[in-house]
C-alpha cells in the first residue's frame, strides 16, 4: 500500500510510526530541512482541565508502539489574575518540549522512524492523491480543509512568546488570566528546566501589530522583568471541521482541527489523531469514527474558550475564586470528576463570540 504524509510534525511522525508498526512504510514530505520548530517551546497537557480527554489520550498512547518522554510531570499550577494568585497541587498533567533540541517531542519521534522523509519538499494533497492509495495531511494549516470545503468554524489568535533565563521549578506552570487582555486571551509561563522557561501570550482575534503593545502591557502589569534570550511571534489558526476524511485524503493534527483552542498548549491530541489515521489506513477502519472522541474534546475546549472570552476581569476573578474554593479545589486537583464534561452541556449552546463561520 502506498501512503503519503504531508508534514513531519508530531502528527505526521505519529502517523508514520503507526503505519510502520503494521509494515507500511509511507513517504513523508517535509518542507523544512529538519524536524521541529526553530524556536524551542514547552507545551502542557493539563489533566486537571479535561480528565475525560486526558484518560482517552492516555488510553491511546498506552496502545501505541512508539515512545516519548515528557519534560516533567506537572505538580503545581499557579493561576494569576489581576487581583490574586491561586494554586492547585496534585497530579495535574505533563509538560513537553517542542523544537529541535534532543528532548523535543518531534526529535524523539523522528529517531524512531525508519521511513524516508523528503526534506525540503513542499507538497500538496492535489498532486499526491492520484499517485498514492492514501494521503494524510498533517501540514499544520487550514489550506486543505478550506479547499475541500469542510471547515465549520475557524479561530484565530496571535501568540507572542519568549525563552527566558531565571530560576524555575520544572514541575510548576503559571497561567495568567485577565492581566492585560481579559476577554481576549491569556499567558503562561512553562519551564524547560531549572534555568530556562517559556513565556507565551496568546490573544484571540488580535492583529500582529497589536501584539507588541499587549506584550509590554502584560509585562508591566505582572511586574515580570524577564531575561529574554529568544523571542518569537506566531499566528495560530484553530479549526472545527465537519469531517476529517474526504475520499483517500485524511486530515490530522492541526490541519484536521485537532488543536487546543482553550489554552493552545496541547500537542498530544494532534499526535493521537495522526496515529489513528495510520491505524485507520492499515486496518481499513472508519477514521471519522476513530477520532470522534478527540473531536469532542476539541469542541469542549473551544466552547470553554468562548466562555472565557466573554468574561471581563471581575468575571474571570469570580470564576477562578469559585474554582479554587477549598472543596472545589480538592475535587479539581485530585479527584476523578471531570469538570469540563460536567459543565459542557450547560455552555455549548451559548453564542460563540470568537468563532467566525
Ligand atoms: C508558538 C506556537 C504556538 C502554538 N499554538 C497552538 C495553539 O494555539 N493551539 C494548538 O492546539 N496548538 C498550538 N501549537 C502547537 C502546535 O501547533 C501543535 O501542538 C502541533 O505542533 C500540531 O502538530 P502538527 O503535526 O499537526 O503540525 P505542525 O507541528 O505545525 O507540523 C506541520 C509540519 O508540516 C510541515 N509542512 C507545512 N506545509 C507543508 C507542505 N506543504 N509540504 C510539506 N510539509 C509541510 C511544516 O514544516 C511542519 O513541520 C503551537 C505551537 C507553537 C510553536
């Protein structure tokens, strides 16, 4: 069987590794000359936010034939609003490194790969669909979904980030809400190690030109005086699609709508979708059905982003104050109760401000 994969990000690599487990060796097309973003970053999968999604992902990953090591287990989450700071402790999730370093997720995955990667080759689904039995689109953008007319909604944000030097606890993450951009975004500080961390500011619906002002305002209000060694700006486009397969073309990862619109931090859902695309192809299974639980997770996260974007500073303060009241905090940190799934039926009918049809 001939399979082409467009994009050797975490999703494309996971798809290839899954196919290899079943003795299918795909051709990977990668427009860059090596795997990984040229800026290092840290991503987090927050178990505390979405236990159902986290359990499902863990289930998928325990069944897969490839391995990767997280940077650290997350034991403390500090949530800072303009008025107060709250802390959650427990088994809260994991942190992953991204980029081109030895510990980066994509570098770990690429070392397990045996298939050929055609580096420096930009590919399109149109030219490959006739030559291969299947084409898996993992190029991280919305172009294919737009052309195939399967986009339901899009969500756009600009991110400004920086790698910082300082003194950090590798198991602690900080989320900043409502310090400069209540109703439009948030920021996070995630450590690579004791000496290095990533600071990321995400603003929904902002233009690139506005990001510098948001960034300055954020640093001023939080009184952070970071020692910045590398800075970057990236546009993120989230998608919700009506389906993930059209003929012999399967869409996975960010291009299939598997992107975390709530915090913009989760790369494992995209990777899981890539692996499931590989399984669907090799075992002739229904891809749309296989990924349905992950699609539901993406929809839950997007619905909560919409709610967050309607709250002003005091609304966010109230929400976080309630979530961190002693009994509720205990449930959030350590029990198996799934807060997002519990609240989702209440929020999903609300108007979606940040989505444009
Ligand atoms: C700064 C930053 C912000 C992020 N924000 C978010 C966010 O808000 N929400 C979220 O869920 N995730 C976000 N992510 C994470 C990231 O998008 C996902 O975690 C994950 O990388 C998606 O994996 P992927 O494999 O689908 O796509 P990618 O990691 O983007 O990989 C796609 C690969 O395809 C290659 N490619 C692209 N076009 C072509 C082509 N035509 N031919 C061949 N190769 C091609 C690219 O070079 C790249 O290697 C962010 C990442 C960064 C670095």
